[in-house]
C-alpha cells in the first residue's frame, strides 16, 4: 500500500510505501504547484490516553460487552486515533472490575483491538469528593485510595492498567502513589482539592502527569496558592489538556502551553460515552447529561459544569495550533510522541522502519472565525486502511 502527502514536519511531498505493517520506504513526490497546493498532510496516527466511550456507550458500565468495546474502538479510526487508552471512571467496585474484565477479554480475543488499546486508564475512584473538583463522577462511589482495591482492579485488567488518576489529598495518598508508581503505572493528578504542598509531595512520590489540567476543578480557588498554579510550575508533571474549545478558553490553552512548554503537554479529548449523539438530554451511568447545541456536554440542568467532551482528538490537534500558535509538528508531538513516551510505548514515527500507523488529512483556516479545521482523508493502522479514501496525486 502507498500513501502520499506532505510530511507534517518538513512540508515536503512524499510517497510512503507500506509493507507488512511497517513503513518500508519513503521517497520524494514531484508535484506541480497546483497539485502541491491540493496535497494533504501525513503524520503518525494519534494516541489518546483518555477515551471514556462513544455513541451512547461508556466503558465504565455494568452493561459493557466485548461487542460494545469493538464498536467504540472502530469509531475512533474516523478521528485519526490509531491507539487509545479506554478509560474506566468512578463507579462501584463491581462495575469498575466488570469493565476492566471486559476490556481485558476483548484484548485477549481480538489481537487487532489489543494493538489499538495498548493500555487502560482508570480515572478515579480515589478523587476529591467536593463539588466542582469531582466533576461528573458520582459522589456515592468516591473513596480514599486503597492498595488492595487497586490490586483487584489490576487483576481484573490482567495487568493492563497503565495510567491511574487520583487526588493526593488523602492521608493514604502519598504512600499509595509510591506503590502504584513502583508497580510501573503512571500516576496522574486529577479531580483534586489538594493543597499546593501535596502536589509537590505527590511528584516526589512518583506522580508524572496532570489529568485534563484546568478541569475537574473547583469553580473558585485561592488567587495564588492553589493546585493549578502548582501543577503548572511542577516540571516533573506532564500536562494533559482538553483543547476542544469548551473545557479551556483559548487564552488559557496558550498560557498553559507557554508555562509547561510544548514538550510537557499532551493532547487528550476526554470523549464521553454520549459523544457522537445529537444535542439533547441523556441518561448515563453517572448522572443525567445534556449536549448543548454548541456541542458542549454538561451535567443536565445548567451550562457550566462539564461532563466530558464530544470533540475528538483530531480537532483538539487543530485547535491547539490555533489557540497556542504552535506549528503542526509541535501539535503532532503533543498528540503522538509525548503520550507514547510517557507510558512507555513505541513511538509511531513517519520514517522508515516505523509502524505503519498514519493519518492523511487536510488543514484549512475558517473564514468565519479564523480557526484551523481538520479534514481527515484516510487513516491507516498496521499498514491497512482503517478509515477513509486516500488522496492520490
């Protein structure tokens, strides 16, 4: 199979030969001016560490089945996501362990899906119980960290949990973080009410990431001494950011990228199980939610408290270029290279010998709002077409 397009880092038109799931050869592509202008871009497929579900189905559900997992995974190809971490969020121990068993069984029975889902993210239940910081996580199931419970979750997942989001505010948190980090799992700080000192202590104990920084936060915070400033300043923490235009205003995205530096930023989309559905009110395993006409997903009955996202990772990639002024190569690194390195996965590259996981896409600037828009033409996984119809010269 061949894919043509402009290299995302150099802008040069190239022709990529794919053989047995790897990039076998990359050659220059000669185009006249008109064809060069029409030529789409090529980059590695996106890796998203935080996908909660899609199309009315949550991963964290008592009714999750292998067929539902497969359906959600296949939908991700439309968004240029070739690898992702299904995310199991706060629920009862029985529901969370059920979801983890189903995800693990799916990976065992379907190797192609195991390649697409190389790890699991557990977000909660060891988070702040307070309104705002808790987000849409159900209060009745929020609880302090417990090593035995985490071990039961990891056993249900057959060792596939690679990221755990928690709050370091509990008395047990720091010792727990050390044990989880020592087990090889990336500990991420999120949905927290912790004092600044506890953020630093969590990083000392081994925490390495901030989950959707700026979200899952109290609506009012002390002006200078708070957990957001502390996480921004902590160089040992990578920053996951939802750049969907709803979770973080453009100026906040720009400020965060400048404060953390692009090398410490990771794009996540936080897709909810309700994503992919039309505006309206829906019941979920957590609470009633509403998709507003703008696409913003909120806890039903108000317009500010968010309940996940409906905008996919590919649009977040275009948005971070518009909001933070970074170039395409930098944005791609946020959506591919940085998350892979954080969790210890092979980094997909656009170079000979790399895995043939690629996205071919167009980028245009809207005449209405001046923002970049992404148009995915084709997505390739392991050298085989996953979605779309490839552009050819």
